C-alpha cells in the first residue's frame, strides 16, 4: 500500500442548540453581561450545541462514527484501528476509543486516544495514516469528539461563549490512489499556561480548577502565525503551492483567525469552509465536523485537494494536506 485515503465522513451535534441570545440570558441570570452582537463581531459564532447531562464524548463519537462507516460502505467489523482525539474523555481511563469500540459492538482492534486539544484531529489523522502506510492497519476510524460544555467556566464571559459540543469522524483506508499527501505536526509546551484546564485527579479529589482557562489574545497571535507556517510546510512536503488547494478546512475557533489564515495563504474567502457560526469551537471535533458538512453539502468532491489545519492548547499545531 502506498497511501491512506478518506473513504467516508460523518458527524453529529447534540440536539440542544444554544443561540448567543439564549446564552446571554443564562449568564445575565447570574449577573454576567454579554450580547449576541459582541459574540458575533469578535468570533463569528451565532450558536453552539450542548450535550445533555450523561451524554459523553463516546456517545457523540458513536453517532459520527456510524455515519462515517455508512458513507464508506463499511461496517464496524471492518475497522482494525480506532483513534479518538479528545480533551474531554468519558473517564480518566480507559480511553474513550476503547469505550467507543465496545459501543460499536466490536472487540480486538487497537484503540487509543490522542490528546492534542484543538490540534487533536490532525494529530490523530497523521498517526492513522502512518499506521496504514506501514501495514499495521487497513481500515481506521478516526474520530474527534468533545463535550467542552463540561469544562467551561460560566462565570468567565471571555471563554464560555466560544465553545460547543459535537463529534466528527472519518474512515481512513489503505489505498493505491493518493489520499493523504503530507502532514506536519508541532508542539511547544512553554505556552501551557495560555490555554489549559489545570485541574487533575489526586487522592480522591480534583486538585486545581477543572475549568478552561485561556489568554485569548496570546492564543490569537500565535494561532495565525503557526497556521500559515504549517500550511506552507505541508504544501512544500507534497511539492504543491497555495494555488493547488481547493478547500481550506481550519480548526473552527474564531472567524477572524480563519479569515486571517486564508488571507495569508492568498486564498479567496469562498474556498474557506466555515461552520464556526453554527458549531462554536468544538476543539478536536471541529475539523471533521467541518469536513463532513462540506462533503454532505456538495462542496468537497472526490479528488479535491483539502488543507486541514489545527491549533490549540499545548501549544500544539499542525496540518494535513489530502486529496479527498
Ligand atoms: N461579552 C461581552 N464583552 C466581553 C466578552 C463577552 N463574552 N468577553 C470579553 N468581553 C470584553 C472584555 O472584558 C473587554 O472589555 P474591556 O475592554 O472593558 O476590558 C473587551 O470585551 C475586549 O476583550 P478582549 O479580550 O480584548 O477581546 P478580543 O478582541 O481579544 O476578543 C477573543 C476576545 C474573542 C477571545 C479573542 O481574543 C480570540 O478569539 N482569541 C483566540 C481565542 C481562540 O480562538 N481560542 C481557541 C483557539 S485554540 C482552541 O481552539 C482551544
């Protein structure tokens, strides 16, 4: 086998849709002020979905995985590798991938989680591609799934308006035709403090806050720079240029970061896949959610060249260039 290729995509949003006005009302009830206008102007977000209590990452991932398998014409029994990208796993352990495997009704194949926050999906896809090209796996399920609503501080208006819950999945199979063309991954742990959930489980208690903390402006500045760099690195590895990209599918964090990246890559706005307005930032789920949306709406067609890009806590960042 020379390549791995995406043969199906799927996604799932929990049914509870929360508009900016809904959220503003909820926050106002405990004395915190925000508005639809502020959120739209600064982020492009109009609404996000929140999972109900008791619904976990593996549940959202299961729905997305089923749809991706159906689109690929595969059943769960064909899957020989499951990688789940998540920062909001069902449990400390075992992995959400192992839990998802059982929910899919299969057993035996390798299953593990990847933790790279909002870059998790490009990390997971790169690992799956490597395992397929070395012959370790033939049919991988790669899932990004998150319930960020569980780690939001609803007393901090600068972060709680930005995130949502959801899942996206792809089936990645061994192929003689080119699929994944190049990828590029990075991390720089000195930026741990600008985006983190510092709490941890110890001695039967959670020590430190289990809620998301972010320095939005520091994240913003780093994000635009590294997203451009990583896209250029993946293009160079594949012997391609910006002009070869049909669709830019970045992590859906903030419309200003996404448009800034498209501009730096000299790409027109209509080649940018945008779902942040309806999904908010769903961390590791945002790229496969956006990809599935673009495939099902008929934008991304077989053979199109797509640049997937992630950036998030760690700091982590990376990109995957592929022929769909
Ligand atoms: N509603 C109303 N006012 C608000 C809100 C809110 N929800 N949040 C902040 N404000 C106020 C602030 O208090 C501040 O008021 P002040 O001037 O009186 O002090 C004012 O708005 C401006 O705040 P800033 O933080 O300077 O606003 P900024 O323009 O930087 O936008 C934002 C903030 C949207 C968070 C921006 O910095 C950003 O998008 N950063 C990137 C964050 C991101 O995308 N993170 C995720 C990427 S990685 C990952 O996905 C995990």
